[in-house]
C-alpha cells in the first residue's frame, strides 16, 4: 500500500508525551496494545482509531489484519473499567475499532466452502476503504493549513478614512439580546462541569471592578481600606464593599496590608 | 528587500498610525535603521503617493495612509449600504464581562470554550462599554476587563445589580417578547428550514455584514 | 476625478474585498461605469502597484489590496498575537466540509472515525468559514454545513475549484503488489481496493512560500 510513503504528521513523536507514573513517556504504541496508564495520552495524540491505525501501518509495519485477537480483546476489555476516568466517548471509538479488527480476523479464519461460488466481499476491504478515505482528508487538512492565509501570510492593505466614524453609527443592541446570548453560554457551560461560573451577586462584582479601578488609577500605591466604605450606602453597601474586597483578595488581585494590630488597613493592587 | 518597501507594507497592514519607534522595531536589532533613515523613507513614500488617491500623513501618534478627503463623497455611498450588526460572539463576550467582571480574556475563553478575537475586545472598548481596569498578576499579566458607566447608561441600568441575577437567568424565558433570531443555537436555526439550495446560489446570497 | 482613482480610494477604505457590482454602486446612476470599464481600471491599478509592496488581488467576494506575502515576516512583529495555529481536528473537519459540502456532522464523523466536538463546529462558524445551508431530510434533520465566501477570501481563493485537488482514489489490483504492508494470507482471494494515488505532487501546488 502506498500510504506509508506519505508524509507523517503525528507531530509530537520526538518529544516526551507526558509523564506516566512519574516516568516520561516517549514512545508511541508499537501495536494495538496501549498500556492503560498511557491510554489517555494516546487518545490525545491521535485524532481517533483510524489515525492510530494509519500511524501503526506507516511506522511500525504492523500487520493490522493479522493481530492476536484474543490478547487484544482481553486488553481492551481491561480498558472498559478504566474508562470511567477517561473520555468515555473517545475510548469507546477505540473499542469499536478493536471489535472491527477482531471481526475481520474471525471471518478470515473461517474455512471457505468450496462449493460456494458467490463472491463475497473481502472483510478487509471496508476497513481499507475507510483508512484511505481518512488519509485523503488528513492530507487535504495539511494542504489547507499550508495555504497562504490572512494574518499569517497576507495582510489587508487599508488606509484610514477620515469621515468614517461620523458616517457609520454603531449598531443598536437590545439588552435582551445580551441576556439571551449569556443564557446560551450558561446552558452550554452547564454541560461541562469544569467551567466554573462564579456566583457572586452582581453588585459585588461591580464593586470589585470599582475598587480595582480606583486602585489602579490612584496616585498613591496604597489606598486606605475605610475609603471604600460610604456612609450614605448604609449597611448593605458596606457588606457589598467588604465582600468585594475579600473576593479581590481571594482572586489574587489585591493585597490587604495592616502594619500592626488595630492600625489602618491598606489595599494595594497586585500590579506594578 | 529595502527599508522603504517594508515600511510601506507595515503602514498598510497596521491597524493605526505607526510611530518612528514602532517602525524601527519592525527590524531586528542588527538591521535596525536609524531615525534619519526612517524619515527619509517616509519622505520618499509621501512623494511616491502624491499622485494617488491616498496619502501618507503624520498624525499625533505617528504616520498612516489615509484616503484623500476629496474622495469622501464617493466612499460615503459604499458605507451607507451595509447594515451593521454585532456578532453573537461579541454579545456573549460582553455578557460574560458584565456578569463576571473583572474578567481576563482567559476567563472569557474558558466560559465560552473558544478563543476570543482581539477585534471583539477592541470593538467593545471603542464603543466604551468595556475598559481595562488593571492587570492580573499571573504570567503574561493579562488585562482585567470591566464594564463602564457608558454601558450602564446605554442599557438604562442604574447599577449592574439591575441585571437579572445569574441564578435566575437560566429560568427566565427571554424569547417571549423578543426577536427569535437571537435564539439561534449552535447549528440549528429554528426558523431556517429551507431545503438545500444550489450551492453557488446560497454562497452568493447577500447577508448582513456582521462586525466584530 | 477619474474612475481609477475613485476605485483605488474605495478599495483602500473598504476594509474588505469589493465586488465589481459594489464598485459600480459607488457611482451615481448617470456616471456609473460599465463592467468593462471597471475591469479595465482594476487591470491598470494592478499594474500601477506591481512594483510596490502591496498588490491588488481577486478573491471570492471581490478585489482587495493586500500586502505581498514576502513581507509577512516583518509584519508579524506588528501584531502582538501569534497567528492562530489550528488543531488537526479543526483542520480535518474544515477539509471535509470544504471538499464534501454540503456535509452533515455524521458525514464528518464517518470519515474521521470520531465524534466531532461542538466547539470545533462553533469555532468554524464564528470564524465565518462555515455555515448551515439547510437540513438533511432524514430523521433528526441534521444541519448541512458548507463553506462561505469568507473562507475563500481568507485563504486567498476565488472559488472552491482553487483548492488543492483532493488525492484521488485509484483502483489497483492488490494481489499484484507483494510488498503491501497489509499482508494478506495465502488463501485469500484477490480483492480490489483502491489505494490512494499520490497524484497531487505532480499537479501544481500554490508556490507561494508560506511562513509558519
């Protein structure tokens, strides 16, 4: 097959892929068995099972159609237990591929009935077709990436136009459209638990911005704590300010400094 | 490649005026032209363009190419036609800054799951709805963005607390009294149901220009 | 004021490509030049700039001035951000949509053998490289994706036909090739499959140097 002649674009082969149990993991798999420790790394290195198979064919001279089915099956079943901690969906795709290989292998092992004249399609042809199809688009993707493009190989040549700003009014925006946009973001974000959206009341976040602004615009490096509390805002205003200062400190945006007990407290932005 | 050509290219590609120093910074230290050379190149460029419809002028923060004013009336026609609209990415970015301020670009990207283009941030700053209020003391010192008083004024808000609280936002049905267009999901516009058209036709269909 | 100068001014002011029709619309009905005149002016302009560091090129949505690519390495220093490097997953998805359009998510997944992340589709849509042009009339009515004019513009192309040709599939008799790595057992009947022919190399590829 001519595929092995094509350029390789599995990029990070030379480098250490990651640490597994504290040991640098340098090697990509040599056969379909991937050490469970390294599974996650490989899932990220390859775009999917087809990508992995192409790699194995090109670089390891692996005869993917002559694999020890029993061993592979056992090894892949082990993964099912591990998958709870991994990306389930992707790992499942590798399992489907393993199952497909096993199926091909088993069909190949079945004796052919001599009296059967009907030409059956070779069980391998579907896999080969898919590998080829994928290879074509892998190359097309490389071609697209290499094409000259704006802001990398070309830049627009533009000239200022003096009256442009007064001529073109900026678009009008409805508050509702912003809220709906945000609603969508929230709905999307809910699907991914690692996207934390902070739940401070808006008045606190607004106050955080205000305090940072005062601190960053001030001439003095330090601003006294009490200056952020306004009498006319009453108790609730004081609470908002206090929470904002605590939150800023927690997020590492300001330092709260007190020289000695009971002395004045100062705020300082953690910036130059 | 000569200095004049490189400066010419840079002035056309830059998004605003370039100062002599910025121009010098285009070059590696060892081939950096001195001020005198840069000025000489600029003078030559000015002459090269004297008969053209654009000119190289000096403004407060440096040099830029601009269209000669006598062409304005023609360009106005070009400008009027396209209605402008903000992109969905811009609205989402604005909403995140409003609710999560002070927020870095990284914060916005983390919530949206995609990169935030510089154009969006710039547009929001030009509109004076968003400003930098400091820098976060982490590697790269990313800017911290917050909304402005102009933002509140534009949307008729006294304070940010007039926005619906985050917790209840998910439950509100905003679409009831508003334009459905805004509710477009990722890939399934609720209204669009027309069958596939001839590809060329659909590609050439004029769409409203959306700016970032 | 002559037509050529007005077109030149408009192209520099437009901040994007202008089509012949948009150029004609710059003029009042009574002095509107015909297509032939506009093309002639564009041709003249191209020649005027041939020795400069910018060039007038045609892309899918019209004509634009752009900086010649040999200057891009200098200009990179003007922009703080590095040009975005797109992931393989995104580029593969884009390639499949570009060459197989209109394509559903299922089509993309079928070829790549893995699920397509919503983020990738959203990023492609936000870049305005890809859009939904309809829905396939099968259960679930999946969205059909196609590339846009903006995609072509971004990659300096006039039409989809300017994309590098997709490697073609050639039918060959596998049994004749004994050095195949996909070793087949002795008892297997010869099967016909179609390895990829590397014909692209012989076809012309864009020769412009691209700076990574």
